[in-house]
C-alpha cells in the first residue's frame, strides 16, 4: 500500500498530507504533516490530544495511525502546492490498542461481526444519496436560498449547476465515482450520488465529500449545509441509504432471489426485518439531532412510519427498481447530521439481529401511509418513528442491540445527546414570543 501512495505523492508533487479523524458527532479534524513523514506516521503513528472524546484531561494522549487505503488527493487547493488526505485510526499509546470509542473502530467492529455471521467473503455495500443546501447571506446576515430551482431544474433556475459540476470533477480526481447529480425539489437543494462501496470505504468517502462540498461552496461565498431542515416551509434534506449484501468472491448479490414474489432472498428479508424491528432506536443514530425530527413530518416525503414497500416512498424501507445484481433496499430516514460510521454500524447490527433471529418481514404496504387513518395503520401493525430526539434517545436506552453497536461509546453518546436535547428544551424560541408574549393566540382554534 505504501508503494502506491508514494507513487501518487511523487506523481502529483504532493507536499503535505492531512491526517483526518472524526469525533462522536461525525465532525472531522485535520492534522497536517509533510508528505515525506507519511510512511513513518503509518508505521509509528502521530501523537495528539484525544481530549475530550477519546481521553481525559489527565490521560489525553492518543496516536493517529493513517489507514493508507483511504489516501486521496485534495484537488481544491488551486494555486497552492498539491495536497492529500487520509483517514486515521486512533490508538492508546500505553497499550497500542485501537480506541474502542472511535466511530471508525465501531464500524470496523460491525463489519467484523457481519463476516463472523455471514462469512468472510460477505460485505455490506452502502450508497447514501448525499443531499445538501447551498445558501447565502444578505447584507443583514439573513439566510437566503442560492437559487429558485426545483426538481431536476436546468440552468438558469439551477444556479448551482457549475459548482455541482466542479464538485463531481473533483470527486473523480479523488477516485470517487459519481453516478448522477441534480437539483432537488426545494430551492437551493442539491443531490449527488456516488457509486456504492463497502461500508468502511463509503464512510471514508463521505468525509472527503463533506470537506470538498463545504470548501468549494465557501470559495464562492456560499454556505453548504447538511442540516436536515434549515427552513420550516421547505422540504428537508435526507441521506437515503441504499444497502445490499454482496458475496465478493462469487460477485453475487445476496439480497436477490429469482424464485420469490419480490425478488428478495430469505437473508434479505431477515436483514430488513431486523432494521424494522430496531427502527425506533436506530433513529437516535441515523437522525441524531433536534433538527432531524423537523424533517420527519407527515406529507414531507420523509418517512415517519415503520413499514416496507416495493416502491412506495412513504415507507421507511423500499426496494428501488433495479436489475437482479443491483437489488438493494433503501433506508429512507437517515439525514446529513448523522455520523455515518455510527449510522452504518447501527444499521448492520440491526440487520444482523434480524438474520440471527430469522425475523419475518410483515406484508408490504403499497398505499400512501400518510393517507391511512390511525385505525387502518393500527390494523396493519404499522408503527411510528419517534417524533423528537428525546423519544429516540429513550428508545436507544431500551434497545440492547443498538447499544451494543455503539458500545463502549454508548454512555458518552447518550450523555451528549441528552445534553443537546436539554439545551434545546430550555431555550426560548421566537415562535414562543410570537404566540405568548401578549397572551394572544392569533391562529389557534379550539
């Protein structure tokens, strides 16, 4: 691996390399070293402070060790010496063991469990639909949409098409294959789809993607936001996550079976059933912020009901139209505020629990679930996702499988998220002043 990386460094005259890692929220950090020091860093690591997430104030030192398989060019440094980035694993200096609370480690743990259960040759492939908003500020600092485009709008309504094209070209330079890109339904919202990959590789790619999008947008004086619901009057932004199980040795999609009604194998139905079973607790990981639940509202094209369908977009899980080799299911709840390492790990654990217990899928729901009455949904045993972060955290506290997926990070994760919820709950919002300041209820009916 070092030979390939050294060759790239020489070919592109790379002067510096960013050592990158993420915290429990998915926020990325960088430490820059000369490219000449990368080989030594990959062997011995680089000492940094892991406080507050991976160490205490009195024992904060950790070692960053680059995973050279994640090495990629950083092609946005125009006019400056070329640079590259690499994702790092985090180790304890006193034991030389990997930090168990590291999100990247937790995803590797989940992948290891999947192979232990299904076989060394089996990989989980994922592909999130990466949505984001492009925003700007006026002279008063108020947020504005960058354009007035809508679904599949061409220019000039889609003012972001040149930036989006530049993002896609940079991704190609970074070795990340783009399948498609387009303007989404709300003003200023864009989507870029990159080709599916093994879970850890995809999680690493997503970190590079977010860095790239934010940097190129900032260069144009824009704000690139992955916030799920920036405005209450527009649709939000999700990261619908497509999942398949692949036998890498046989090059076979293990979700597909030609002899079944929906083209799904028993393995696939068990895996999906596990995700439905743990859907409420999963929400605390795939939709981890207060704002996440402003997106998950009826009629918003975001799922709030726990069901599956062949094509129906009001269901939590759906089976997109595809060739047998492209068979996959789409988990529609995720959003861009999640830590993808933790999100993928939790989804894998939930699916494997369904496999180990041979859980059965309920009948698919092909009608618009938003339009069903509460009595109809009850009769069809259609559950509901949590309506806010607090409800999701309670579900996580009571779900041993999803807690195991995050273990030993679970206590820190829950503590941080409860703190986030409490801060939000104590905050007085503008809506409250509008409604209660003069004891008037202008549009409330009894």
